[in-house]
């Protein structure tokens, strides 16, 4: 499936222990240019666990009552072919917040 930056899609994600996996929602954070030319994409896991959302600059809390929906967590590289379906997308404003979190996480600022 062809994915686009800012889309929320469902994919099987391996547990950090390496034992097993679970279908999870993820946010596509890789550029559309690379999504077209590569078979894989970089995604941020979405979780309902908010205990670190106000503590770490690498976390962003997006109110589930708001149109943008949920919270992002860890980065993963996945095969685009593993995407089961698209379930939504984030607004440009929410993606700007995601970009700020990514810069902190990657030491870009």
C-alpha cells in the first residue's frame, strides 16, 4: 500500500523484546518523496499510554477528543507492504508538533 506522511495506518509491530507482535496504529513520519521511492517507511507508534507525555520532549499528547486523536511514541521502520489499512491522518498543525518531537528525539535542535 502506498503511504503518505501524516497518515495513521495499522501494521503488525514487534514487541521490543522481539517475542511476538501486535497490530498497532502508527503515524507515517517519513517524507512522501522517500515513501514513493522506497519499499519501507519510518513510523511512530501510537499509544494510549500517556504517563510520559508531559515529561519528555520526545512525546506529544494529542487529546483523543480532538480531531487529531492520539499520542506518538517510538520510531520504527516497516515495510509499506505490511500496512493493513489507513485509519486516518493528522492535521498540518499536529504534524508541526510531531516534527518538533522528532527533532528533539534525533538531536537535531
